[in-house]
């Protein structure tokens, strides 16, 4: 009998007789170091009584197999395997409402710590991050190409087929509803408001300098390529605008 092919058990939980960890110890340490090295870490974790107040007040804990107490305990006790395991699913259940941070007697911010874990999951290109963020690629494209997030015409079943059957519930006459909103700047379905070229180009610099685009490349290379093309085009438009403005100034000086 051949031992080369993985059995069903080996495929899902690893080889029970192997001493090799499923994820190398060095990798687990690297992931934890990335979470811990963030400037916010020491502000958001000051100790943990394991009291469970955070979980008792957490809305996500009511609906999912998720507990902020458990996540904080994993970090506080430096349980590297547990931290890695939680990053495969549990951390994505948090609604980032920060009720936990308001209630923790130790002044911890479980929601903030979860955000650090999410950012690290993205940095390491974890499948959980890719799966969670995939449906948001259109939002990202819209944000980068227009400076806006969603416009009402995007909220329809065709655009969000991968959000499952519940998307049909938002199939409302959004164009009409939008016009009923009293703020004139919102009466459009193409974009929520106009972002000028200079601001767009400045935003691209911020996204580059802060590593947002590197993260995007890790998570979705195709989307990254599309977005980079859009950014290049807009930067060229901005350079042309500046050149034209300079020429106009020179002409005025000559006159
Ligand atoms: S994070 Fe705070 S509220 Fe939650 S279990 Fe620890 S000490 Fe209690
Ligand atoms: S921020 Fe997350 S962990 Fe904290 S209460 Fe809200 S959903 Fe729960």
C-alpha cells in the first residue's frame, strides 16, 4: 500500500503521526510578530482577566461561533497555533462596533486587536482574507476610480450575485429612492459626489505610501493591475493639466 497520497484525514487535519506542525513554527512566529509589532498593539492589550464581559456585550458573539474573550486570551497567552487558527475564520465575524472596548475593565480593545489580526491576514495573503474581501472588489474599484464607494445603481442582484440570495432583498427602486433624499449632491447614481483630479492623485499617493496597494496586490493581483492602469491614466491627465496651466501662465507673461 502506497503512503504517498494523503488520506482524507491527513488532507483536513494533517498527518496525525507526523511531528511536523501544519504551519511551520517560524511562520507562526512571523505572523504573531507582525501583529505584536504594530504600534497599536500595546495600547489595545493591557492584560486580560478572562472575565468575558467583552463576549457578553458582543453582537457578533450572539450569532457566530466567535468570542472576543477567546481571541484576547489567545494573544495574551501567546498561543501561536490558536492565533493562526482564529485567523482562518473567526476574526472575520467581528462587526468592528467596539462595544467590547467600551466595556473591558482592563481598557483592552478586542475589536482593535482583531483589526490588527485582519491586517496581518491580508499581509500574509491568507485564503480567509481573500474569500472575505472578494465580494468587495467592485467597491474597491469604484473607490479608486471615482474616489467614492457605492453608488445606488451598484446595489442590485447582478452586481452582487456572490452575496447569495439575500441580495434580492435590496433590489429596490434605488434611483427613485435616491432622488427622495433631500441632499442635492446625492441625487446621482453614477457617483455619490465628484472627487476632483488633484484629490484623486493625492489619494493614490496615500494608498501607495501606507501600503494599501501592496495589500491589494497580495489579495487580488488582477484587481491590482486594473487599478494601477486607472491610476496611471489619471496621473497622466493630472500632469497634462499642470502642463497646460503652465503654458497658459507663460502665454500671459508674454502678453
Ligand atoms: S478582554 Fe477585557 S472584557 Fe474581555 S475577557 Fe479580557 S478583561 Fe474581560
Ligand atoms: S468590535 Fe467586534 S469583538 Fe468587539 S463587540 Fe463589536 S463585534 Fe464584538
